[in-house]
C-alpha cells in the first residue's frame, strides 16, 4: 500500500494537482493576509467564495464569456467585502459576526439566489459549457522542460494569477503608499489617523481587496475546479485560508507556503482515498487535521514573543 | 504690541464635551492662544486638558461650543481637518508604528511617490533629513521606531507635525517620558521653534517647566477653565492653588506611624524591557506593618514596572520580593491575593473593573469564591447583596442601586468601587498605584482618608503616586525613583519640601547608598 | 429612570433590527416570486394559522412542529451563550451536535438498559464526548494562544468526516437502501409529549429545564460569574485572582456538552435510526439565537421560537409557493447583521445619554447651590 502511494505521489500529475488545489486556498489566504494586515479578521471569506463562485458561473453563462464571469465574481467579492465593512466599521457589528452572516448567505442564500435567477436547485450543471470555463494555458519554453514542464505548464490562467498575486500583494504591502497605510492602520490605528490617514477608508479598501481575492478564489472553484457551481463546493477552504494566514505569520509568502501545505494535504487525500482499504472519509479529514496541527505548531513557536510584546505594548495589537 | 495682543491664533468658546458614557469632560470652557507664544495648559490628570486638545486636533467633536483658528470659525471633524488648518499634535502616548522606520513614520499619509505608484524611499529619507536639519531635531531616518530611544521618538513626532505644515503645535505632557537632558534639549528646540514664529501649546502639570518656558498659561480644574494668566505675573503658589485647590492640600490629618514587622520585602529587582531599556536596577526596600511607604518620581521612572512585577504582570530579570516571607514574584494573582495583597491599579478601566457588569459584580470579584458567599454550588445571593450594599454605603458610592452598571458611574465613583473592594478584603498589604488620579476632590479626599485609616489599623501600604502633594502628605516615609533606581529615602516626610524632592525626582541629586539602604529594615 | 429609558431604547432597537431583516426578506420575495403576497402570508402567519376555505383557524399541529424544531436549537443556543459569555468565539457547535447525536445513537443501539434510564445514559455519554471534543480548541487557546475560532471551524469538518466514516464503514445497517445505523432500542427513545404523531418529544421539557439550569449556572453560581466577568474584561478577571485559563476551558467544555445534548436529544426524540449525512446546522442557528438573546439564557427559548417560526414559514413558502426555503438564511443573516450592530440607531442613544447627563449636571449644580445657601 505504501509503495503504491509513493509511486503515485512521485508522479508529475500529483505535483501538478497540488498546485491546482492550492490556487483557490491561496487566493483566499491572500485575502486573509490583506485584511489581517489592516487589523481585520475576515471570517467571511468562505461565504464570499461561495457567492462569487455562483455569480462567476451566472455572469459567464449570461455573457458567454469566462472573462466577464471572473471579473463579475471578483466584483461581487468586492461588494461583499464592502458590505462587511459597512456593518463592522459603520454600524459596529462585531467583525466576526458580520463574517458569520456572510457565510450564512453563502450556504443558503446562494441556493436561493440560484433559484431566483435560473429556477435551478442545488447546482448549475446545465449552465456550464466548456467555452465559459477558465481556459488553461501552456507556457512556451517551460512546457518543453522535462518533468518540470508538465508540473508547471498547462494550468488555468487564474492559477498563475494566484501565484503572481503573492508577489503583487507583497509589492502592494511593502512598496506602495497604500500598503504602508494598511500596515500602519493594522499595527497602530491611532498613529495612522493622527496623520490624517482615514482608518475607515483603509479598512474598507482592505476588506474590498480581501473580498476581491476571495472572489477570484470562488470563480476558480466554480469555473475551473468543479466545472460548475454546487452547494457544497467551497467546503471550508475559506476557513482553511484563515489558518494559512495565521500559519504564514500574516505575510504573503508565508501564506503561500502554508497554502501549499494544505494543497498537498488535499491532493494526498484524493490519491490516498483511491487506494484499497483506506476510508475516504477519514482521508477527507486530513486537510483539516493538518490545519489544526499547523496552527498548533505555529502558535507554540510564537507564544513567547507575543506574550512579551503584549506586556510591553498593550495598546498595540500584536 | 496692542496688535499682537489681539492676534489670537486659536480661540475655543464655550466648549462642552459629553462622552457617550455620560462623562462631561469639559463644561463651558473658553480657551485662546496668541500667535507665536508658548502657552501652557495646566491641570491635574482628569481636569479635561486632553479632551480639550483632542477637540482642537479633531479627534473628538465638541457637544457644544465653537472653535476659531486665525479668527475663522472652523469645524474640525478629523485630524486631517486640523492639520489642514495648521494644527499638529504630539500625543503623550506616541502615535508611531513600531515596525516602520523613522522616515516611513514621518511621511505616513503623505508619502512621496515614484513611477506614479511606488514609495520613493530615498526621497522620504531626504525629506526627513532636511527637516531634521532645519529644526535642529536629530533623528536617524532608517532606524525602526521600535529600536530608537524615547527622546528620539518624540522628535519624530514633532517632525511629523512640522512636515505637515503645522504652525500650531500641541504637546501633550511631552516631558513625562524624558530624561533631564532630553527635557532640556526639548526646551531648547521649542524655544527655537517659537523664534521661528511657531505657536506651541504645552500641556503639563510641572510647575518648574511651565515657569521656565511658557509665556502664558491656562489652568483647568474639573472640566472647567480657571482662567488665562501671564506666566510672569502669577506665582507658583497661585498656580498650584488654582490647579489643586487648597482644601485638598491640607486635607489629610494623620497620627504618627508606629510601624512594626516587615510585610513586603523587595530585594535587588532588575528589569529590562523589550526594547532593551533598563527600567529597574537594584531596587530594594521594605514596607512595614502600620506604615505608608510612598514612591515618588516622575512617571516613567520604573514605577509601573515595579508594581507590575509585584502583581505578576511582568517577570523581572532577577531579584526577589516576598510578602510575609512568601515569594510573590513567581506567584499567580490568585496566590498573591491569598497572601492578603490588594492592588488599586493605575489603569482602573483595564484592571480595576468590568465596565458592563454591575456594581455588585465588581465588588465581589476577589471574594466570590469564599464560603460565606456560596451555598453549595449556588451563590448565597442574600450575603452577596448584603456585602455590596454595605460596601456601597461605607464607601459612599453614588449610584441608583447595586445593579447599576459600573460604566454609568462617574470616574470618582468608579474608583470608589475599586477601592471599596480592595480595601475591604482585610489586606495585610495594599499597593495603591495612582489611587486618586483623575477623580473629583470629594472622592480623592475620601480615598486618602481611608488609606490612612487602614495603615493606622495595621495594614502595610505601598503608595505609588505621581502627584507630589499626595505622596508627600500621605506617606510616613518615602522613596524617590529616578531612572529605575532609588534616588533617595526619607524616613520622615514631615520635614520635606518640594524643592528638595524635585531635585531628587529630576535626578539632580542622589543620596548615598548608605542613606538609601536604610529603607531595608531587615537584612 | 435613566436605565429604564435605555432599556426601552434597546427594545425598540431590537424590534427595528428584526423589522429591517423581515423587510429585506420581503424584497427578496417580491423579486423572486410570482405570487409574493401569498408567499408573505405563508411566511408571516402560515406557521400557526391555517386557511381552509377562507376560514382562518389556529394550527395546533403547526405549533407542535415549531416547538419540536426548537428542541435542538435551544440547546445549541444555550451552548453558544455560555461560550460567547466568556468571549470565546468557538464555532464547533455544529460538529459537536452531530457527533453527540451519533454517540447517543450508538449507545441507544448497543447498550441495554431500562426504559427511562437508557435515554438519559445515552445523552450523558454524548454530553461527555461533546465536552471532551471542545477541550481541543479550548486547551489550544489557553495553552498556546491558538485562535479557538479557526481550530473550532476545522474541528467541524473533522467531526463530520469521522462520524461519516464510522457510520458508513463500521455501524451501517447494510440491509437498508440508504446509509443509516440499526434502529435504537425502544428503551433509548425519547417519548412524544403530545399524542398524534408530532415530533414534539419530552426533549422540549428537557430543553426548557436546561434553560433554567443554565440561567442559574450563569447568574447564580461562582463558575457562571467567572465566565461572565472573563468575557467582559479578562485582564480584570486575572487581576482579581480568577483562574482565567481554567474558566475559559470550562465554558467551552460546557458549550460542547450542551451542543452534544442538543444533537442527542434531537436524534433520540425524532428518529428511530441515525441517518444524518452532513452537519445539521444547529450550531449556526444556535449562534443566531444567542445573538438575539444577547447571551441571556432566559431569552433563548423566545429567540429559538422566533427562528423556528421563521424557518417553518420559509418551508411553507417553499411548499406552497415558488420561494426556496433557503430564504431563511438570508433573513437570518440580515437579523444577525442588524441585531449585532452596536451603532444601529446609535445616534438616538447618544441623544439620550447627553440628555441624561445634562439632567444630572443640572441636579448637581442645583443641590450645590442649595447647600451653599
């Protein structure tokens, strides 16, 4: 059994699938990173992914254009992020509760909306045709490299975007005025507001960006990964993304590595559950168990540093 | 000259501020500042100075009243609006982002750009250097704020305001965290700014500083203005009378202490904070049964760290502290309380109370597990009610009922709730950290009297207070903390005067180790 | 006087939040339905009033259905009240309710005991298991500072897959077409409270009893007091000498036990075998209920009734009109957002505060003058 497993894992398709599975988690994890840098916990990523996944399919079906679908999904994500911002920042709903509300809309509200728009129940099977799915691309030159080529080339455009965004988000956070403002607001909101940086505005922007990223993740799920929308498709990826952000110390690159870890766990799950004598259900729990373990390791490694910093600066969030 | 007299750069008229929790921090305050002067805003903690300045800087909006800048009525809805009117503020707690560099902090909110979207770090550094040179405020642009000393942090704050075009600078207790040299340096810089035509509002309650550098001063007390005066024509005694009021100064009558056994024994405490600043070194003293030992000192000289360590909020690098022979350094708060230690915390809203709980619930937080308040698994509500009613009465907490939420009370009554709990647990040692800060005269007097009564009844009291009057009048003997070290020990406080105290507090003088060593009554 | 005015304000605010949420629901009904007025009628009065031949009559069976639906959510609502009171955003009620139901079912199948005792033992074992599961996020939080929110979210999925594994591969009744366990022993079932085949079991009485017990625990015992104080101000509680870590763990263990009891009472009272194949949703509903009840256990039945009523109304709309029952999630989300919004109508609150303070100041200065004369 183990040798069988080993031989599947060492194949190129396996590593290819790790990258593919990582992409949606990475989108959402980057969303969590941006929100986190601005001092906001966006627990609504899960619901945003669900809702924008649905709208991705709907927009692409209506316009018969995958690109409009992706952009539409992203914009829906932005709107949901702004809505969370409105309730959390303006009406002072606890941000966690605002996120839970978005998740509620994600579970039941999507089914309702789907029916409202199309009369369908539970999934969008009939709406999806290959021409409205996100296309894959082969990278010239890279695709010809042996082994590496078949791992890195041939992914969906959005997969490449996800990894490109790691760099772009880093650039945004550390090289642009907006990023400086986001980090300042998250670390010491009073400092930012005392120099005229609007804390509200920055948090709105961070939530909108966070929503946009989750929106990409949703589009990826429904318009590529599952080839259609169904009610159980996101399956906790938004929550896993939060864990990835925490484990990645809130940094884009760190979040990428922890997302890859969860991608690996999930890819492993599909491989292992195909093996004889292994319970598919127990294997399905692997990514979630890995997440908990990852959090434990991360927490254990930081607890001392955080404790000391808190004692010194109770006013600054660590 | 006449012209200049009327050249009021800032005018605040009839300002009233009621916070959402119902506290009226300012009541009909009039305030004005002339162009190019250094104007002191004085008053005890809680007198309403900070609130008034927060409104001038757009951080809070007045409930009533009008603000004029350069003769023009303005609405300051945000700091941005205030900055646009040329008002800058240096807060008491620095508004800096520790993980960013000095230059990044300075340009935050007005970042120079290159290629249209990226931060021009080079230009930010240059800008910082240029302004630092022009105003003679030396800073290191590339250092992380987390790593620089306090004095430099303050310069960064001043630069932040100047670079934004501030012509009116509000400094909120700028010297509270500075060393003597740093203070002297700051004053030189402020005078330099004044000479260049800048207006400075200087919040402080240190008489010597005010006398030294200000032109005029406004005194506040209890949320009201006590008037505007020319610094040169008002005596320190007069200022102090206006600030604190005579009744409080002569308020406390007490018998001579008759201290007996040592209760709290502190030996060689050392503490280095996260930024590697040595906050305490070689601190040793004893507090005996039946005496009040005061700790005087300018804030930021290690008092907070010391109290935190005695109550398990921080760990010292080394050293010991025992209460009746039992270690308190490594004990949990529960264990420390079991030894009979009570603490009136400096930050009462964080440590002293649960604000949305009732008065009753706040009064029993240290004793709710005692047998007398429990019947099997259930609370003995009758006993709890009786206890809280008794405490509310004994400590004259003004409230509608014991079921009222604590956050609905005034500051003085909130502190009375804290004190009622901490003083009534039959403590062997009370640590009172700024016990009357920011509360009304009546409550202040009441709490001071209670402290004296308790000590005369045999409790050991460690009183930490930045209020010189308080610490000198209440303490039987007194130590002065300066730069994390004990600078002086006075066995008898009755012969002390503030001039001498000031010299020790400001580090101009230090007693010999032998003299200081006398505070350890047990070897 | 002052407090009364504030209390009245809070009532109005809550009612307004619910109205806004229903308004949002109405908009969606008008958007999606061809017969919006019929749909609205089913949503608002359908659960308790049946219209036959134009005559309105009180629908007793409808009431029983609503009360029956409240059984699990009262328990999960109480669980969330206890956990949120200590300011712990533990969201694992879902997974624990599922696991609790499953454990109770297994005990009902494989243990042999007297009638009456059997059900109680099943539920107690489920409660113990629920408490133990919640130890995971609780201990990770207290010992390592790991966010209980994230770990508890992950735990939901772990619980689900582990239960599904045992249901499918170990305890399945292979003779049945669908995946389910063997039937419980008759002794383990919770009897019906009213005759006539409704699902309203004695579990409802148990739920109400637990409302009283949990309320007493929270407001009349030292542990409940510590939980509440820690939730309001943890630094204060630690400074007062409370065992903060232990109490945080305790609140989550109790939350786990209550969630598991909810799941088990539902399983033993409503079904004859265990057949859940996904997370039951009671955990999330419990959160809505706790928010509506403002973490006050005594208000939980009222909030649970309200949600069950809406849920029933949504089901009726789905059955008799063209509005999907998932409408409930949109209404719940809206209630959630507005009800928990501190600043919703806050302008009015500030006005009340200012007015009160003015009155107080006037009183003080009047008495001061009176004293001077």
